[in-house]
């Protein structure tokens, strides 16, 4: 048996731990530069404030709706997620972290055949996370990952389950009725485009997909959809995803600017900072890159449009910030002063394990062996991201184009100066 544990309205729940005033009121969390809604509480969803709503449209109505808006506090969310996963790891022999707010947990064989014991375990997990971390969760337990996700969604939607649904503990006729009523889009991994293709074969509900011929499904779609259909029957064939650390196919550092950049020197600083961030992430995943693409662009809604880009093949696979910055700066001759650039970025491809691709000494640069990327990362972890930079990326004063987060809550768990105050 497998348990799927999901934090309810995760970003909002993480915020409420340190700001109980937000309990019971509609709350939305905004994207980079406070652009649009990326997370919302149940109270906000009840008002129709779903994901993707632009904040500039909601702002004039916020007071009348009693709506609270917050900037994305990624550092807080990441640390709170870590705390959730640490508690979850106590409850089973194997934990698979699926995303920042959800995980799969293998159920001990000792209780896997006892529905009452599994229900008790689910409630124990739910209560422990509320007590120890402060967040509400739902738990779904089933023989397969796909059914566990469905059980979790059932626990979330039907109040009678009180946040915990053990699939084998429900009546078979009730399960059949539920699966016959839910559209196939409710299944984990079935997107809208795939839903339309399934509909053309007469597969419109979850029950239809579970009853479909697996051979036909594989022939018409692929082995992934076939496995999903089998999992809905209780046949376990989707195992834990393999560890992808160090196996990423590409690495992207890109962001829209809060203030447009109109000078080449301004873009020089942007590219230096992005190259430095890319180097840090490569080192974290023990990777090196052979190909760098740098790009910039104006807004699609302006008359003066410009979308320059360049591709640079590095002399040898590297994670060195100096080499990456030099490569990114090859974009500069294509830029013009006066053009209002709204976005820029760096894409690293042809990624390889660092330990495998060590160039001969005659092809290495001295600063690569000095571990500049590791050094910058270590210093920044102790002093803050804005206090040290390489070359143009370290010029002061800092850039005025950096991400705008005007409604940012304190990073209460990772910064001494922003600890929560208890009165």
C-alpha cells in the first residue's frame, strides 16, 4: 500500500503558520514581480480567484472582497516543505518526495492488510503535521500511486472523510459509482489535450479508462497511459521515479524584470548575475555544461520589439562562473541602448556529470580549480545573496530591475533578523 500526502493550499498554509490572522480569510500568493495568482486559499477559490488571475485586475477589488495578497516567499516555502518531509519520513520505510507540497510513502507490510490500521496511520500523519509543523494535509492510501492520488483528492473534496481516505476501506459499489461520475481529467497525469483524445475513443470517465483494453490504450497512446489505466484497476506498475539529481537535460535561469532595462551595461550586469546563479546550480547537481544560449526580449505588447539571442559552445564542459559569464556576454553586441528589454535569460544544455568530464590540465583555467562557484555559494549562504557577486554581477548599488516582491512576508525560519515575534 502507498500513502499520498498533500499539503492543503501549501503556500497559503505555510504563510498562515507564522501569521494566524490569515486563517479563514481569502488569501492569494502572487508570482514573480507580483504579477498573477499562483496559489490561493480555499476561501479565495470560493470567490472564483483561481490561478492565473492578474493582480492588477484584482487589486481594485481586494478591499471589498476582504482579500489578502502576498508575494512569493520561496525561501520560507522551501524550508517549511523540508520540515514536512522530515516528519513524513518517520512513518514508513521509503519516502518519495514528489513536489514541494506532496510525497508518496510506502506503508509498512505489517499494517498494509488492515484497513483500520491504515486509517489510524493516516490520521496520525495528519495530526502530527498539524501539531509539529502547523500545516493541514490530506492523506490518500491505496494499492497504487494513481489510486492514492485519487484517494487523496477524494479526502480533500468529501468532508465525511475528514482528510483521510483509505481506498480499500471504502465499499466497492461506492468506488465504482465515484469513478463512473468523475471525468478522466481527474486522473493523475491526464491533461486536457489527452482528455480530448481519450474522449474520441469513448473514454470519458475514470471508470471508462480503468475498463479499457490496455493493449488498445498502448497502441493508441503510449505505455505511460497504459500503466495509468492498469493502476486504476489496482495493478501496481508505476514505481518511484528514479533519482534525477545530476540528470537534468537543461538548466534555465530567466526572469522578467520589475523595471525595464534600457542600456547594454545594464544587460551586462543581468547576464553576469544569471551566469553566476547557473554556475551555482550546476555545482549543486555535480554537473558541467558544454552549450550556453543567452537571450533577451522586449514585451510582446510594445511597438519596439527585439528578441536577440546567441549560442555559445564552451571550450570544454564547465561549471565555472567566469567562463559562463564570458559566454553569456557574447549576446551584448546584438543589444542596443534605448531598447526597453523586459526579460533575459541563460539556457545551459549538453549537461554532463562533472566527475566524468574532467578536461586535461592544459585545457583548464586556474580559476576553475580554485572553485570560484563553490566559494561564492558558501559566502552567500552565510551573508545573503546580495552581498557578493562576480565581476559586473557584484557591482553596487544592486540592480533596480531585480524581482519585485512588495508584499513579502518574513523568512521566519531561515533568517535571524526575520524571526516571528510572539507576544
